[in-house]
C-alpha cells in the first residue's frame, strides 16, 4: 500500500511539474527566410527576452514552402517571411488553418541589371528573368505593368501569369526561374534584367534604393506578416512575440540593416 501511494505521489509530482513547466509559455519557435532578416530577428530575440521574458528560437529556411509546412506541422509556433497575397494563395492551395497576428515590413521587389543603368536603355527583345513562384511571379508582372513594359488583362488581381499579358510592345522575353537563383541570372550574357525579392537581392549585396532600376513603392499591398496557427493567435507567447517584433528597437534595426529597403508595415 505504501509503495502504491509513493508511486501515485511521484506520478502526481511529474504531472504537476509538467503542468507548471515554463517551457510552453516562455519559449516560442519562429520560421523565417535566410538572409538579412536574421539580423532583424536577433533584435527581436533581445527585445523579447528583455521586455517579455520570452525565449525566441529562430529557424531559417531558404525557400518559400517549408516555413508554412513547418508551421502547419507544429515544428514551429509562428513564421514571418511571407506577404499577405502569398499567404492567401497558399491557404487556398493547401488548406492551412493560419491567422495573421500582425504586419511586419514591406520589402519592395525591384528590377536589377548588370547590363544597363536605366530602364530607358532596355532593348527590344531583351530577356527578363522573373520568379516562377505564383505570387512573386504575379507581383513581378504587376510591377512591369506599372512601368509600362507590358499590359495585363483587366481584373487579374494579385496573381496574373504570363498568359494574362495582352500587350508587350518591346517584345520582351520572360524567363521564369526558381526565386533563389534569380541573382545568378544577372551574370548570364543573355539576360538583361531580373526582378528580384529584397530578401534574395540583399544576399547578393544589392539594394533596391541604390541599385534598383525600378521598384515597388510604400503603397504596395505585399506587406509581410507574422503568422501563427489559428488556435494559437491569441496565446500569451504569440502576443508577446508580436509586441517584440513591432517594437521601436526592431524598426530601428530594420532601417540600419536594410537601409531603406524595408518599409515599416504597422
């Protein structure tokens, strides 16, 4: 009887310790993209620890698919890498049960070239490389339309494809490439121009404000978001993470790191 009582007490103690463990409340794991954002998240980690006693673990990915898969699979608690239109597209395609916790930054997509210095120098028949990922592809085409390089069908929304091009006065050739490879195409002798996300252009030492021939403005709808699973959006640790991310310290760090290539979205 004594042995049974002792066993029961030990089991109860383990359950109590597990229930009172601070791990779940004081730790949060976040998926981001590899690149300059890592420096931003080092500041988030510092603010979260100093102000909210929250330990933030950051997991970096070099693509746009795995961060959402990691969140859906509960390998991370949140992610912060994607624009709102991309999230909407992925939610429809994959059935994710995610929630937007808060906005982060607009990272303007821009056009770069190692061949020309001004868009007016773009020759007829030039080859332009763009992302083959649906949302970034659409974003690139909309940016080209804003520059008068192409015209798209009316009502295409945020996800046009090359099939939606109804006018191409300079007979431009558009080559779709995996997003992380776009910067490499700048050295291809057959490529005149490439439209590249800030995350990947920055890894190659490019700045949209300094090197971009043209880029999105502050009114871009492609603001990035802090995202969690729907059931976790109001949890204490996710709200603390949001507060740390949307802090003056992080906004200042983004200005320092991106030098104008990150526009505060909150």
